[in-house]
C-alpha cells in the first residue's frame, strides 16, 4: 500500500481530492468515463469541497455510493444528503450523475439487486470501479463491512444489507466489488483511528478493513494519526532489527525499511545506502550478521536478487541462523522450531506485498524453547 502522511486533516482532504482528480482525468482519457464510489465522513466532505476546485471533465463522471444508512431521503444520517450538499452546489455535476443507493424501498433485498444492476449498466459486468474511496472506523470497519456482521461473508453479491449498527441497518458494497476496483483510496484522520490504522497497515484480517486488497491501495492519513500510531506500536514492539541488501534487493529493502519504521520497529540499515550496480552483498550482510551474533540487534533481514547469496553469506558468521524463506509456514516454523534470526528474501523473486507478509510472520513468531528443538540446535552448533 502506498502510504502518504500529511500535517492535518485539511491537507489530507486537499491531497485526496487531487488524487481523485488525477485518476478521473486519466480514466476519462483512456476509457471515456470515470466511475467512482464514495464513502461518508467529516474529512471526506472536506475532500469533496476541495474536489470542486479541481479540473475535471465533470460530464464524464459517474458517482456511486459505497454504503448508506437505511433512513428517509433528506435525513442528516444519510451520506447522500452530505454528498449532494458538498458537490451538486459546487460543481457542474448533474443530479442524474449521482447514483443513490435505493435505501427507501420496502424490499431491501430487491433494492440491492436493483443497485447492482444500475452499477453494471455503467461499469459493466463484473463491476469494476475506477476508484473506491474508503474510510476507517475506530473498530476497524470500512464501508459498512461491520465487525461480526454476516455481511462479511457475502462473496456472491456486490451489494448487500447489514444488520443494525449504530441505530441503522445499512446497504453496502461487499468485498468482491471493492477488491475488483482499479484503485482504492483510504482517507484516515484522527488519533482515535490509531489502533485500527495499525491493524490495517499490518493487514490484520480480524478487522474488516484488513481484508481489503492493498496492492492497488493508496492511504492518506494525517500526522496526528501517524504520530500516535508510531508511539503505540513502539510500546508494543520490543524487537530491534537490522536490514541489509545489495543492488539485487535494494528496492525491496528500501520498501521494507519504510514499512517497518512506520509500523514502529527500530531498524538499523546496514546498507546499501544507495543503488550501486555491481556492489557485493557480503559488504552489507556480514556487518548485519555480526550485529545479530553479538546481540546488538535481535533479528535481521537480508535481501539480494534471489536470497541465496545473502543466506550463504550470513550463515558463515557464528551464532547466525539465516534461512531463505518463501512461504508462511517456513517463516513461522523457522522461528518457532529452528530459531532463525536472519530472514533472507529474494528481491527479484517476489513482490513487495508477499515479502511484507512473510516479514510480518517472521517478526511475530517466537522460538518455542521446546526440548527437542534445543537438542537439535545444540547438535548443529557443535559442528566445526
């Protein structure tokens, strides 16, 4: 996920508006139309006001809702009410270009099918939005995908009805509709979202937001949320880490370093500090391995093109147990059973999201201290 931090909610709103405008111009240039689904919230209403000042071919914009409360038309509880107030009065967008969720109908089951067909008439089948804008609740909900609600298990429909949440049932887009979109825009502000934001960034599936696809996602958050998040995570994460790579793993190393620091880990970068074609991985991996061996840092991460070279190199240092990892089972069991202390990854063999998932599994796993594993490791360490 592309993470962007700005000083305050107002700047977040402005930057998010600029992001939407750029995506709109691109989509219209490529496909002749821009199809977006919007969520509600205080910062999003600021975002929409800022969007009114952007240069957009409004006649080619189609605006849908991500979710809506079951409430009468004109109700202050309705996202549509605020949507109309913030956009229709400010931009040359016709009323029939805003497609309201039919939450006033008596048969809500039929209403969801009706709305899905309406989206299909514009976005095609299967439904693909150009951009879906999402917010994040303090409880980890997004859209109206609510913790423990049966709607979380709806995978055969694009639109569904929830149970009662904060005094209202709701109509919402489901996971399939959201995850098929070309781009996902998260707008998250406020210190009350700290815990949920941490779970989102770490892709924790026990919150509804954690299941949303992050490979095509961009996050805009304010500094207060980021600062409080870092403080919170630094209190929880006690591991000191080191990371190293050569040219073959440089880009992956830089992205992992950024994510680890944002997540609150204390990370020492052993290099390379810049991309130098033809450099040698031992120059960076040996200092990392020695720091792990001496206990200066608790665990390491080493990256080269395949991950093989850094693994061979790190294991030459006494006290290091490095392993090239490519699956979650090995990342977890490698720590629990074999007490690995350097995770080796291939910068040219896996994507960022796969590497990040494996890194999180590695860091969240702990050595079991089981007698059979201790016995085996003692035999390994006795080899001269």
